[in-house]
C-alpha cells in the first residue's frame, strides 16, 4: 500500500514538472488517500 503511494507521488512530481497539472493533481490526491488508508490499517493492525 505504501509502495503504491510512493509511486503515485513520483508520478505526480514528474507530471507537475512536465506541466500536466491535471494529472499531477489527480495522482497526488490518490497518493494522499493511499497514505491515509495505509496509516489507518497500520493502526488497526497494531491495536488488534
């Protein structure tokens, strides 16, 4: 899960550098949700 978030962050950075702001925004929001999901699952696994 975290690996996918890092991949999406890298894609967003590359797209932003190339001027594709729409693609960069979408991939950044996907990466943010993946990080949040990873953190929630990590906390749940620690508690259970």
